[in-house]
C-alpha cells in the first residue's frame, strides 16, 4: 500500500463537473489499494472574484484580511471534492491548511511553511479516508490564517508529501509534463520522462510555466520526487527528481524561448568602481528583475564601457524612468532600449561532462543566419539574446541540433 | 467605555456598498468611545449558492462537509467588513467562529454552543480593534468546523454578548423592532419599546419572523438584554429583556396572525387509552410540527371523539399520507383537512394579572362576525383558529380592542 499525494489546480476543479472528474481519478487510484491525500486550489476565477470584492472596498486591503478572505476559496473546493468522493461511495474528509497542521511564518499573503504536523491527516487516513487538504494556506503558531502566495498549492502538495513521507507526489496540470521545448513552437518536441530539480528550476526560470521555482526548490531541499502530469488523460508525466549519473548521458534536457524579455544598453558608462552598483541598486529598489548583465571591455582610452542587461518587457517603462533619474549621478551617456529581442536557452546537467556544447549551439544558430546579441552561461545553462523575429526559427534549429 | 455587540444579517451585508454602510455605523458607535464586537452573516445569496453547488454533486451531501463549505460564507464577510473599517481608518480584525473561541457540540449543521472562550476577542479588543466575528459557526473541542443552523448568527451575537459580559447587544435587521402587530395588516400597529423574553418567544413561535426562538431562549437563559433595531435608520428599536413588574401593567403586548396554518380533524376516533398517542407518534416521526390540539368530549354512548390539530400548511400532504397509513390501526373514521384557516393570537405577560382577557378577545371577534373554530391558551397567550378570509379583519378588531 503506497501513500500518494495528488494536487489539482484551479482549472481542474473549475466547476462541479470537473470536481466530479477529479473524484473519479482519485477513486481509480484508491481502487488499487493506495492511500490518497488530495490537495486542491480554489476553483478557477474564485480567487480573482474575492480580490475584486476587496478592492471595491479599498485599493490596498490589509494582508491579514486578504488571507482570511482568500482562504475561503480553497476551503470551498475541499468540501465539494469530499462530497464528490462521497457520491462515489468513497469515505473522504476535508481539512483546511490549519487543520492539516500546516504551520507558517506570519508574513501574510506570502507566508513560508515553517513546519507541518500532519497528525489529523494521519488520523483520517488511518481510518480509511481520502484526505482532501486546502492548498495555498496555513496558519501561524498563534492561529492566524495565512496564504502562501503564487504557486502555493504546489508547495502545499510537495511539503505534505515530504511531511507524510509519501511514496509519490503527483502535480496534475493541463499539460502532459515537461517538454524538450514548447510544442507550439517545436512540433517534434518530446515529453521528458524525467528531469533533475536543477534543470526544472532553470526551465521554470526561463518561462516554461509548468511550476513556480519555489515549489521545485522546496522539493529539491527535502528530496521530494514528484511527477508533473495531465489531469485530462492517463498518460505518464515527467518525474522530477535528484540528478542521477544516468541523466548526464543526455547533454541537453530542453530548449526554451522567452519572448517576454527586453534589453537595455547604457552607453559609455564611466569605468569606475561603484558606478554599476549605483545603477543596479536603483533598478533593484524599483523591484525590477534583471536577468542577464553583460559589460564590454573598456573603450580604449576613453575610460568608459557599455553595459547591457535584460529585463521583463512590462518593466521597461519603469526602468527607463529609474535610469533617467540615475543618469546624472552615474554619468552614462545614453539609454538604448530594445523590445524586439528574445532569450533562447539550453538546459542540461549533461553540459558539465560534455565539452563543445556552446560551440554546437552557436553553430546551429549561425547555420540559420541568427546573430547572437548577448551570451550568458551557468553550469547547466547557456542563454543567448537574439532578434525576436528569428526566435521561432532559432529554437527549432537548436532543438534539432541537440534533441533531433 | 461600554462594550457593545452588534449583529448584522445577510441583507445588511449583501454587497460591498452595504458592507461599507455597516462599517460606517460601527464607526459611529466607536467614535463615542465604545468597544465594538461585530457579528456578521454570509452575504445574502451566498449560502444558497454554496448549497446549490453541493447539491449539483450529490442530493444529500455529508453534514460535516456542508459545515466546511457553508462556513466560508461568513468568513468572506468578516474579512470584507474588516477591510471596510480599515478604509475608514479604524483598526479592525476578523475572527472565524473557531478563532473567536466558540466551541460547539459535534452535531453538524445544527450544532449547539457548548462554551465560549473569548480570549482572542479580548486580546484584539484590548489592542484597540473592532473585532469582527463570523456568525453561525464554531468548532468542536476536536477542531472540526461546525455551523449552528437557522438563526445561528443571532445566537452567536447573544452568546458572545453573554461570554464577554457586554453592556449591550444589538441585533440589526430590516425592521425597526417588534411591533404590536404586523404593520402591513394593522396600519396603526406601534413599535414596542420593550418586550419580555417570554412574550418575544410566543411572538417568534407565532410567525412574527423577527428572530428564531432559539436565540431568544438562549438570551433568556443567560439574561442577555438585547435590542432589535433597523440597519436602515437610526431609530431606537425594541429592547428584549427579563419581565419587570412594570410590564404587567400592559395587558397585551401584541397580536399576531399566522396564515401559514392548516387544520386536520380526525372524525370518530375511538375513545381509548393510547389511540391519540399512536396518531401523534406517527406524525412526530414524520417530523411534522403540530401546534394546537383540541379533543372534543366523547359523543354520548358512541365511545368515539373528534380530534383536531393545526400544522404548517406545507406539511399537510405529508400528514395526510401518515394518517392514511395509521387509520386502520388507530381506528378513526375520517380525515378532514382544511387549508382555509389562520391562527390569531394575543400575547402579554399582563394576562396573568388581568381577568376577562379571553372574553374581551372573543367579544371583539364576535362584533365583526368572526366565528371561532378552535381555542388554545397558555399563561401569556390566547390563540384562536378562524376562517382565513376573515384573518385581516379579525387582527384589526382585536388590535383595536386591546391596543387602540
């Protein structure tokens, strides 16, 4: 008898018919004799509606009260899901995050899980129930209701799987798993059978929107093996786990394309200590997330350099304002912004033990006439900035070069 | 500095504008320097919607899960009400029933309050907050969420007022208070300044739908003085409290008319011990609420009697089925049902010390040609069953006779 944690997101529980489908899927799993803990999100649209109500009253509502408000979303789903299991004659009990023993810190709307005491979960499992836990929520040691922020239900599932020492944690979503590339861009992209935490993290950070980095990091930290799979069919998904020696035989796990990037170049930045720090401090204080940063070598005797960096496209206007305010102090000549770029990345732990990966990537790009604007590398990732118009062609070429 | 508990029902918090109105009213009270605890219901329509969702899944959903589901209704309102107070710069904190320390028995969907440990309420009050408590809900000693059933939010307010030793408990509703008669029937009906618990109980049981008997009984048991008043204006309401000597100077507090009654007469019931018991046991087991029961004296030598009783009109069909199944065993001849009746009652603690009250009532009815079909009396109430078509005329006549 295995213990399985299954998580279903807002779309999978978006109406009562879909909740019945989830129940049928849980029932099938339980028919094999396994114990099942189900984690569910709020029905899609519910959280947005609650936020809208609060903002009708006040533009910036208090965060403790927002947690009190939003926690009702998941609480509604767990009760309905339990009823849907009862309708199939399966004993089931719902638990709020608090009741499931999920204790968090007191940072409302983005609380961190401090510990889990799953006494109640065990009690109801041992009595033969499917236990349905509200995702995204917990309570502080003092009994205040908290929520975990974006991706919080995935985190609940993975943290519960860890605390319960579950045999398997399944994250059900609307895609079949993690792919070697976005199948809409690369028709011969393949679903991966497995991927390492680090690869998954790089892909999550690269705009492959399967899961929030935070949940993957938590899984990595506590060694929780999980599977990302579809709630719409019975296909096996992608197993996310600790890197194995075997994984290194594959050079590249996947190729990703992020078309939501923009580039800013600061021309003739004085090549003096502290200037770059001043610039990026101002950018950071405006909560603008900078990704790649490239600085050219100093221009001969001019004592000046060019600095380029990428950022999320929606932050471009805000960044220009910040830079305008910094220009006099930092002493650079000009701000050149470009929106027509994209970022292409290859990810794979196999890079560590294979040489010539970068060369092979650049070559495959050159063959289809794609010019490389910026380059950035990490141990298991190579990213390049290229022309937005060439993005789709480029991702196909790189995918063919490495993944066929 | 007084401590005031204010309760607002579903209509008073039916949308965000109304919630803002509630906040403004609470703010006014607090501006006088008083501490305020607010109890709110679910926004009108919300509970019905949740019930509809559950019934889409299963006709008879599990009661524990219904409590889990319905408790979200009040939780939504408390958060929004706290935010509405914040918008007026008033510190406010919301608490679920569980957080407010409302401990109940484990009878889901109609739990009874076992005790209240208002530690958290005191803590947040002492820190200068308005405390907003979810009505209608609590939790068992084992941490299961429960709801209190119909009228539960009134009960929460009165029980909290008792536990907190509040100086005043105000039940805000859509009427100005308790009237001497239904103003839609009797244009010169007057709002009462005060009424005793017992009188209020008799009126509640008689279809004057201001409050459920249960909350009044609780208030009586624990001596909680409360005021029923309108959330739409600033008029003083009706104070409900223990009977005082002064109250007896008024003979009749109010007149009520219940047009939702039907009458069944069982003809020629064998006049033997146990027959009536058998009949009313069957009726009771079908959860049919019987009000007045009248048995005529035995018909001479026939050894048979007639039994008449009143019941809620919607139960009539069910009652006929039960009686049909009992007829052979109980041995009565015939079931005669009448829907065209109504019940007129006068209520007042002053009846105890005033004589001739019944005679004066019957006389006032006779004067307008109303025939009396059944009579039933208690210490502080006289009820008569009359022709439905004469109901309105009769209630006016009796009101004029006693209350002008």
